[in-house]
C-alpha cells in the first residue's frame, strides 16, 4: 500500500474526475455504476426524438438553408443584429479550442471511432439546435430600453409559465458556471499554451493580452460582438478549412485507411495502439459525444441566446441558421481537424509501458496530446520553418488564437444574459443596475481570462465536462416540454404555443422579414 502524499492538486482533481466520469461514462472510482452514461442518454435520446418528431426536417432543409447564407435580406425584422451576424456570433462561441484540442482529446480517449460518434452527435444535434433557435425567437422578449433578449431562460419563463421559473434559474446558474469554466477557463488555457509555444512568452502574458483585447470588444455589448464575429468568423473558418484540405491532399494515400479506422473503431472494441489509451465501444461513444457537445454545444442552451437577437420574425428561419451552426462546427471543422491528425504521416514517437520509445507514423499514435497533437500533425504536413517554427505549427497556433478569441467574446455575452436574468428577479432591479452589473461582469470576465491562461489543464477540462451537464439538463427538459411548439414552428405556425404573462408579439403575425442571411 502506497503511503506517498497526495498533492493538493491531485486531491482537487479526484472528486471532480469522479463526477465527470459518472456523468459522461457512468463510472465512479473506475467502477461501472450505469451501463449507459447519463448525458449520452439525455443528448442522443432527445436528439433522436426531435429528429423523428420533425420528420427529418433538419436534414431535408440543410442544403437550402446553407444556400440562404449567400442571399441578402430585403428587409430587417425586429432584433439587434442580422440573422447572419447572429449565426456568426453563435459560431464564434462554438468554434474554439474544442475544434482543435478537443478533437485530439476525443481521439486519445476513444480512438478514431470517437469521430464517428461526434458525427452522430452533430446530426441529431442539428434537430436540437433547430428547436433551440426557433424557440429563442418565438419567445424572446423586449427590454424596457427596446433591446431584444432571449434564450432558454425566456422560452422557459414565457413558453412554459411561472411555475417553471425554477428551471430557468437553474439554467442560468449552470450558464454562469459553464461560461466561466468552459467558455472562458478552457479557452484561455489553450490560448496561453498556444501563445507560449508560438512566441516563447509565459502563458500569463498571452492571457493578459487576450484579456485587454476581449475587453475592448465586449464593452460595446452584443452589437459590437456581432460585428466582430460577422467580420472574422467566415474568413477564419474558410482559411482553416483550406489549410486542412491542403494537408490532406499532401497525404492523400493515407485517407482511405483513416476512414477505415473511424468506422471500424466506432463499432469494435479496440486495444491500445500507440498513444491511444485503449477502450471498448462505450468509451468511443463517450469521448465522441462529450467532445462533440463541447464543440458544437447542441442542446446545451448557449447558442439560442445569440439567435434570440436576430433581426427576423420567423422562428423557423432562425432555427435553420442554428442547425447550420452545429453542422459547420462539427461535421465540417471538427472533421477536418480529425482527418489531419489521423491521416498526416510524420516522425512521431510513443513510449510504451516499459519506457521504451517506439517510432509511429501518425500524431494520434504518439505521446502527444491535446493541442500539441493537432499542432504536431500540421507541423508534419507543413514542416518548412519560419523564424525557427514549422509553418504548420505557426498557422494552427494562429488559428487557435483566433478561434479562442471569438469564443471568449460570445461566451461573455451568454454569461451576461444569465446574470441579467437572475438580477431582474430581485426586488428593485433597474436598467441602471443592469448596466452597472454588465460592466462588473465584463471586468470579471477578463480577469478570469488572465488566470485561466495558466490554470492546471486537467482540472479545467474536468470542470468543463461537469459545467456542460449542469447547463444542458435544464435546457433539455425545457425543449422536451415545448416539443409540440417546435414541431408546429417547423410547419410555419409562427405563433404556436402559449405566451405566459404577456400577449403574443404582433411581429410574429406580420409578413416574414429578415429571414435571409445578411
């Protein structure tokens, strides 16, 4: 029996790890408690239910919806930002470290088969995203100063009624937790690592610079965030995809083998190969679903907060924008990251159980983990050096910094909306009080960015898994309770459902406006 002292960090991580593993794996202290992880059942179960109830609507309307991105809106509906800016804002929250480091973590934990389950999560997640986006516009509310706001807290309060207010409060508490941990801490941690590797500075330096840059944008509120997101996100995503396609083109002969590993690993128990920890099918599912949710946020309740302020009076149209965000984030961007890591060949090493180093062909088989795995794969694809740094590492590091920067912007707004909802429940709340609270929150947000940039990675990631679940469960309950409204909205009934505590907004009864992309 070991008598070695346990460090404070290890003592802190152990209970957090147990909670995380129970939620996403169904185990406690490594012992199986439940045959299927609770969050896998909740997310995939709800996604399947909505996909069936919508009769495949998200899949049938996906490509027409994508085409709509390039169409101009003839008129603007009520709201704060254009539907395209709302999608860009939501995407800026979705496309972050999960698309780079998170995909690598999924492969490390669940092997190549985890990528298949990321796809499954995304396809059924599109149904959840449609439900969230459409309900966000249907039940959004207008504040005293004329601005619009919404999200799960409003479609719970207005759509389900005052008896459900406790669920809205629980969701907001979960949102604050998730914003600080998942939307801030994890992102800042990856940014600190990337800045350190790229510029050779201490992690806290990158965190300090990011904090100042983020504050300069978020001080202007959602319109400022939407403008930056609309400008950066499309070009950022397009440039990253072009780089990934170039890397795959260079390593094209390995691509068939990659797809074989993904599909084989999804349905077969796998033994340890290189750096893969080794696991049965359920671990591949867990890793794919957990990282899939972390990346695309479908069912989590975050993106409808952004879609609620879109300039449109057509809930279904914005629901289609919401489901496009899930598709673009996971099926497109995460897939390209995964294919590069699984396909690109290079000089990598893996240390076996006896401490002997072995030469392996791909980054996912090596000792590398997290963003280092992603960076290593791109460095192998583009090895030529600039200022002593492989071009591949340079490009992917810049991509991560941009991904993280935009995510930090959007999640600050999500947390702000949650804390505003809670504040408005207090006696004596006022618009002036809200504005003061917003400034305090924005300053606090940037302080957390600074400290998160050098926080312990394992503890932060584990807390991220827990915070996702705390935020997701209240939202899933609300979506299921309002499912008949979602199905009616998809059929074009823009006033479906009952408004509690107010009259149905007249804008929903007017002609459709503001439903095109820009």
